[in-house]
């Protein structure tokens, strides 16, 4: 960046002219060429030369929660929140949800292209081969209380995997990266199912590698004494589609956590564990869990109208599962999941809680208060209802989210490692504390020392 009055010559070759009224100086900040979908930006470091005195640090941007800051370049997922668009590697989410399998999407996210038949068969074989975990993991899980939250257990067990695979820290070795990615995709469903069985006090069910990825997971969760588990095809399809919808979602909180922790060049098991910890929060992965808590609070369909009025009147009622930080129109995933929900409800029926949810949906889609604010039902609203209908405990919903999102986390992690512009994440701050001051204290350390001496004697 330079002090100049020159203008850019056109799109992708323009500049932002900044006049610093403190000094009268004018600066020309290059505008980066538009990306594939037209996103433009300036480099934050190009603001550093703007200063009053030569010895100053220079101008920074202040952007709490990254509301308007791009932390990376990525070719994986595209979102247009205003238009309700979500694409993985250019493919519309609607097409992938209808036609693809979760493992095909996991390959796509990592490699950028759909697999050939030979690639898909080999990919599926590798993941199936690595579904088992070390027996010591069972001992590790037995240390948790019977009522431990499964997300706490999952975070810990995924982090513990790094101790079983010390070579995973060789992240610059493509072969080591590959086997770690395969292991994480293969073992996350196993660990999640083990957590489920521990909380339920049920014996561990080992993987059945004759089953598909989703069917195997359902088998480890639900199998009892039957010699061969057969899943309900409606449930299998629903979970497959939900895994695809949750596989990636651009630079969200947990993905940012995986990238930030991964930027220290830690092993991928530890980086993914950080993502799971971030996902645990009720503002992120725990949102679908919060939907069910809200429905329980409402209690009866006759109370929905009063609850809605409380939301509109600002009386402390929170409408969970509506609206989205990114989408300012209908969440494209919610349209897909609504149809899934209808299919599942045909199998399990509609009970009191589902009646409450459907009434909430009806009012929110017809009431101008919510429509004008674009508070449409999001994916969390419907996924919670589906998981509940499939008899998953409420505190297990986010675990299901984590199993799916691992595919995106790993693709984002590897992309970050291969990005030559990336360094260890280290945000700046604006210091608001005291200036320099002299130390003084009224504490008498001799009293504490005398007490310690008395105890020793």
C-alpha cells in the first residue's frame, strides 16, 4: 500500500482510497481480485502503514466474532445466505442430499471431485477396515460417570486417540495425513456409539463391517440380542441425508476452531477434538438440543400462541431453531430436512411434542413478525425432531452432528495445511486495561511464611 491519489483501472484491479484526517495523508489500498462468486476484500495487513507516528503499530481492523473478516481462502463450501444457497465443491446441497452417499460426499469435500467407482470402492474399504478402536478405549470410557454428557465423552476419547497413533503428528507426510483422516472418519461412529451405550448402561456393540457406514452406526447404537441387525430403511435414509447436510458449513465456529488449533501443527485428532468442544456449545451444535428443551417448556399445543406472544413481546421467551447467522432467507438444508421429517413422522406417528413443533412452524411461517425478520425454521429445528422420533436421547443430538461434521473438519484442516499463506492463528487485540503503574502492596508476606513454618513444625 502506498500514499497515492491513483485509482484502480477496473474490476479486480481497483483500490480503496483512504484519507486519514489525523494527518491529511491519503493511502491507496489494493482491492483483491474478485473470487469465483464475486467476493471482494482488502488485506488487513495493507492497513498497517496507516499511522500518525513512524513508531506506531499501525491501523488494525476491529471485528468481534469475525462478522466481516475472511480468515482464509477456501474452495470447499460456498454459501450465499441472502439467496439461500449451499454448495459443496460447486455441487448444490439439494442434489447431493438426493443422490449421493455420505462417504461419497466425504471424498468430495477432501478431494474436490466426485470419486470414480474404483476410488469410491477403495475409499469405502479403507474406512470400513478402520472402524475398530483399541480395547483400552473401553477402559478409558469406563472412567466416566453413568450420566456424563456424551459430548464430553466424545471430545475426550477423540483427543485420546492421538496417544494411540503418535505418527499422526507427522502432518507434512501425505501418507500419515491420509491414514489419520481415514481413521477419524472410520472411528467417530464407533466412539459415538460407545458413548451412547455407556450412558445407557448397555454392553458395547462392535462394528459390523458387512453393513454400510450409516447402518453400522445404527447397529452399534441399537442392536440388542438379535444375531444380525436390520435397520429401518426410513431411519437409515434420514440419517444418511442428515450426515450429508451437516458434513460442512464453511467457516463456522467449530471449523474455525479446527483450523486455529490445527495451525499450531498439532495432530488431527487433537484438532478435531477442539472442533467437537466448540460444537458442544448451545449456540452451535447444541441448538437442536435447545429446540427440544423449548418444546418441553411449552408443554402443550394450547400454550404455543402464548409462548409466541411472549417471544414477540420480549418477555424472555426464546424461539430456538428459527433464524440463522448466515442465512437471511430459508435455510436450504431446512427444506430438505422438513421432507425427511414428514417421512419419519409417517413411521412413528405424531405425538404431543411433535404437535407443538408443527404449530410453532405454522405460526412462524405465517406471522408477519417472523416473516419480516426472516426468522424461518432452520436445520436445527427439524433435525432435533427427527432425532427424537428415532429415539435418540436429547443430549446425543450434537454427537450425531459431530460424526457428520468430521468430514468437513478434516477437509478444512488439510486445506489449511496446504495453504502457503496460513501461519499459526494469532489474532490481535485492542488493549483496554491500565497504563503502566508502579507496584505497591499492603500484604505482609512474613505472616504467611510464619504460618507455613508453624505447620511444618
